[in-house]
C-alpha cells in the first residue's frame, strides 16, 4: 500500500473511532455520571471540555477562546499534513514510524477539531486515578495524539543516533 494511502487510512480510522466513541458517550452516559470500570483506577464518565488539552482555557468566558483554539488547530493540522505529504522536504527522514506518528496526531487533532467546530466543546470520557491523583479526563482522539507523539519521540531518538553516527564517520 502506498505510504500516503496508509497515512490517510490511519487518520480515517482514528477519526471514525473517535466519532463513534464520543457519540456513544453523549447518547448513553449522562453528563457527570460515573461508571466504575476498575474501582479506584478507571472510570467511564461524560464531560464536555470547552478548553484545550487537560482543560487549559476552559475557565475563560471569552468568545475568542473557541476561535483561537480552532485557528491553532487548523494551523497545526496544516503543518502536520504538509509534513506527512512531503517528509523529506520538511526536513524529516521518511520512516514508517514517523508517518504513523504524524498520522495518529493528525487523526486525533481532526477528531477533536470536529467536536470543537461543531459543538464548541470536546467530549471526554476516560478517567484514570493513580493513587490520590486524578489524571484529567480524555478521549480516543487524545489517546491517538499521545501515542503518535510517543512514536515521533522514538523516531527522533532513532534517527538522531543515525545522524550522529553518520557525522562521526565523516570526520
């Protein structure tokens, strides 16, 4: 399968999974209901986040918040799309790990963008606790973004080692 087609398939899969899970939560789980999956560790809940990641800017009452977040999302998605389309031209070594990471990030960003643009909020439903610490609730799109970012870090680490080796061999 063509590299670009693989990236599009990953992006589409993330958006579809994100849309289905958020729709299910909005239809089946009342806001602020708590369904303990693993008591004291993992719950399914229904929250609407008007802010950015981890609730940043959610307390802002400004009309500009949504427009600002939508504009930032569009710029980031355009940049990632350009990198996916032409990774070497963007200064990246083309690899499956890089393409998969960026496709996951773009799919997650697109999933959350659709919520923000159509509803003004992003539906979150996964809630984890680590002892007394409550991790901010998140969704499938956020998970894809996090996994994609992790893959990009691994790719960066792997290609950095190769670049250093090549630089040492030239000396």
